[in-house]
C-alpha cells in the first residue's frame, strides 16, 4: 500500500511539473520581483563589513541629525513614558493606552516613539494589542528611513537576536558600525566594549583597538549616554596612577549624573574598599556613607533605565574632599534633591474668562479672513462657533469698527445674536463674521514641564524675583543649582541645551567645563542661570543638611 501511495505522489509531482512548465517563466519573473522588492527593504541595506581594526573615527552627534519632532507627538510620547512608571507593578500599567500614545506619536514621525513602540510590540506585556515581530521591524525600518542612528543600532540588535531572516552576527555588526558612524551613542558604546581589548580574540568577540574605542566612548558620553562612562573609567584607570584613578572616579560620578545605573554600581564598591589590598582602588580609603548613597541611588536608576537624570548629584553626594551633607535616610530625598529643577510654569494668558468670549485654555479662535460667512444681527445664528460683531460698510479683515467688545463670541446654531454695545446701532446694521470653532494649540514648553513634573523627572522650585546670571568664566557667586546654556545659534546648542543641563555649584567654585564631558564649548560661550535650592545650615560650621 505504501509503495502505491509513493508511486502516486511521484506521478502527481511529475504531472505538476509538466502542467506548470508553461508558467515557469511567469513564476520565475514573479520570484525575481519579490526578491528585488525584499532586497530594497532597509533591513537588507548593503553595508560595509565591520572593521575592528579601523584607523579613524569621526564623532557625529545624533541630536544634530535626527528629524524635528512635532510638539503634539512629543507630548503624547511623554504621556506614554509617564504611564509606563517603573515604580508601578507592570501588571497594573495600562499598556493598551501606552501603545496607543506611542502609535499616535509614531504616526507623526516621532522617532523615539517608533523605537519604543517596536519594543512594546516585541514584549509580552498584558494589554498590548499587537505582538507581530514584522510590525516591530517595520517601525524600526521607518525610523531608519528618517536617518535615525539609533534605529540602525536597533536593527543590529534584531540581527543579533535572529529576528531578521537570513541574518547573522556579521550583518549585526555591520549595522552597529553604521549606527556608530552616523551618531548612535548606544552603538558607539557597544562597539567600544568590543574593541577595548588588550589583544584580539574574535572567537570571544573582542579586539585590540583601544584608541578608536576611547574615541567612541567619549563621543557617546558627550551625548549624555551615561553607560559609556563605566567602560571609559576602566580604561582611564589602567595606568593605575593617582591621576588616572582620579580621572576614572570623576568619570563614574559624571555617569551617575547622566542616569547610569552601571556607573553607580561600579563606583559604590570603590568607596566600600574594593581593590584596596591590591592597590587598584580608585578612592584610596573606605567611605561607607558615600558607598551607601551611591548604592541606593543606583537601585533607583536601574528602574528608570537612563530616563532619570541626576545633574545636581553634588547637592547630596559630592566627591571627596567635599564634606557630605546630612541626610534624613530616605532614598527619595537623595533622588529629589539630585534631579533637575524648574521654576513654576507661567500661567497661561486668557483673552476672556467667562461668557460667550471664553476660550478654553490651550485653544485659540481662528482669525478673521476675507470671504468668511457674514450675516446681519437681525437673523438667528446659522452655524455653531465663534462670531465677531462689526459694523459699517468696510469688508476689510482688519477693520476696527467693532459692534460689541471686539472679542470673538461663541453661539450655538439657532440662537439669537446679542444686541450691540451702542444704543444707536440697530441689529440690521451689525455684521456678524463667522470665525469657526476653537482649535487646540500645539503644546508649549510649560506643557512638557508639567508632564515631566508629574512623571517625577523634574522638581519644582520657587521662582526667583530677579534672575541671577553668570558667564562661564566667572566664579560662582551663590551656592545652589545653576542651569547652563549656549546661544541657540551655537552649532552645538542641540547637543548641549538639554533639559537636564544643570549643576549644583558652591560659592567661589568654577562652573562646570563642558569640555570635561568632551563637548567642545569654551567657558566664555556658556551662560549660567541661578535656580536656587541651596542646602540648609545645621548650626555647625562647614556642615550642611540636604534641603529641598
């Protein structure tokens, strides 16, 4: 029986081959087209092979090359981040809403939302409506088409994890190299780890190309990528001299400011005495109090995965020999005091508060244009929306002959227009011009600050009556938190003028030098604004207490 079935299968195959031979050319042509179409996908971009022994590297900053972000998309993105609160158990997070917000932002070409959306699709979080890997890949491809460096890094990860059909480690490293060359700090850091060996060992995935590794790490660190500081400190410490140890220690400290849990996890053991017996310890003595604070802060940073920045770390945990301020033992006090601060957002200016002229906060009424719908005041309202009352023969849009207050007023269809403000002006002499319904204004800086305050990334401080500003060349005139900026037309403004670009500076000290974070901005080009929040006196000379 099996022989008969086998014979029938062979006959069927032969029959199929004979009957389709006439179509072979058609199917071959179709296959070639499909292959060509697939090869055009960004995931299959032909890239130069990874060269671990490259002789040069040019630092490129991602912030200067990503597409501009739509304000409304950014607000949706921030709202999604706030909902995905690391302090909330994941099963209690509304991931369906997080997904929807990321999707809305991604559809407006918000590249960070695209990458986060792709991660969400590949997750197993409850409530996410889509878990198709192909959908995740396509969002990353869309970001690649926008020229986003981190998108190329993400595609390299997908190759590395076997998510791309036919991919391998060779393809993954080609994408990592491309990402690093066009500005991805994550890709720079990954490749630098691989190239910072003292000898080549391709089998274990590392090579000896220390000069290029250092350049990549410093470029990533300049972009605020704190995790680059962990490997950079290890490299700096290799000479094992007092100078190299101090440089390594400062780099780890700066990495904690940039939100790196890795740097916090590396610096805490140094203050706890790691390596004291063999002479490799970076501090040279045990400081249990500092070790405890770094450890507690690191636990929190681990939850936020780089989102939480602590630029004012020196307010709660300055490097020695500066004395430690007294602490109440609450971890949240350390975090709140070290995070970035902002004065209260200015209240919005409303054209009218009550009545028909009321316009909701965050909305605006269209301006009067020629050709708009116009009716006399002796008629009923033909259309719901805002109307403007004028009089006189002029039809010019800039006519100032207002029949009432000069403000737009909202009426529902079928209502009666109200009388003129002038007794001598009859309803039939009034001209009501239709403006339309109020429309939402794009989010402004105050909206983003409010969102970040609610998410716990910022701390609000009282507004100061008169702003105190200093040039970067001056000594600090007053202890507290200072915010650094360069002119908006400076070529590195997109890199430097970040929301967390702050520092806690003691009176008489120098302001931070941007070049210590490998950002080529001279001190004279920096402007510092005082935000307040010094620590409190304890009554003991030289001893302060952390104050919020």
